[in-house]
C-alpha cells in the first residue's frame, strides 16, 4: 500500500462542506487502524476520504495510506464516494448497536459487584453505554435505546416498517 505525507495532499474545492464530528472516527482509527485508504489522483489531489484524512490529522499522523486513481474530474469521485453509497437501514443499525451495547456494557460493568444488582438494574442499559453508541451513530441515546428495544422485544414488524419507510 502506498503511503503519502499528509502535508503533500491537496484538498481542492469540496461539495460537502460539513464533515461532522470526527471524534468517533478518530477513535476508531486509533483502535483498529485505517481500514480503507483515502483516494488521491496522480498529483495527490484528494478525491475521496476527507473525513478519514482529517481524523488522521487529528491523531497527528504524518503519512496516510492512499489509493491512486486517474480521474478527469475530482467531483465525480466525490459523487461516487458520497451520494451513491447506502446508509445502514434501521434493522442494520439495531444489529450493530446491540453488539456495541453488549461490548460497552461489559466494559462499563467490569469490577462491579453483581451479587448486589437488582433484577431491574440487570435489564436496564447503562446510560453511558447508550451515550457512547449514540455518539458513534450521531444519534441521541433515546433513539438508540428505542431502536434496540424494538429489536430485543421481537417487534420485527415495526423495524421492517421503519426500514421500508426510510429505504423504499
């Protein structure tokens, strides 16, 4: 994989101005590394991966993995990278969030006495856990809790209706 100095990457005029909060992405890159390289042309003009690039800058990286492609107009790469991708459906989000809930709940509960935990507290999701998951998905902890509850309660009709309404 080719590596390029971050300082050598040129960021031209971009269509997407709001790159959003990069804390979750930077944390992910720090934890598991950069899973997908950014995309540049032969002159190191950025085509795709502005959020990944900015997150790596935030982590004080000097070099970043790149894929080099030939593209007449960078705007076509930006369209391909952003407009044509498909966001997670509600059921896909729920499945991921349930896995994260279990992972983060185990981390949050480490070192706590389980013999004194009431039945009510065992079934409740720890608020910091929902906050963490919400931050990853850019959602409130209430939204995350409702989505998880629908799936855990076995309400497949509701989750399928949400998927159908949002993603016809």
